[in-house]
């Protein structure tokens, strides 16, 4: 049976579009969570290497970049 009710067709298309947007946002949030785990591991490694004397203060830009990326990812979550 063909649906001739325009509202029903529009509502269904709207629901499909909304579901797609929800799935897209969930995927983005999942990716950001994974990226943050990688960033945190990088920060932990940097701190460990610094404490063990393998990194000198002149290379602090690497840590700064990792922290900035982490903050950017957090900012997008708010």
C-alpha cells in the first residue's frame, strides 16, 4: 500500500536524516575519545622520558603540542 500522506513521508525522511546525524556524531565522539587516549599516552611517555633525563627542557614544545591538542579535543566536547 502506497503512502499518500505527505506528512508521513516527510517525517520518515526527517527521522532517517536525524538518525544519520546521530550516528555521525557518535562516530566523531568515539574517534575523539580514541585520539585523547593516544594523546594521554604520548604525554605520559614524554613525562617519563623527561624524568629519566632523555628529554631536555629545550624540547618542551612537543609536550606543549600534545597538551594543546588534548585541550582542543576537550573544547569540542563542551
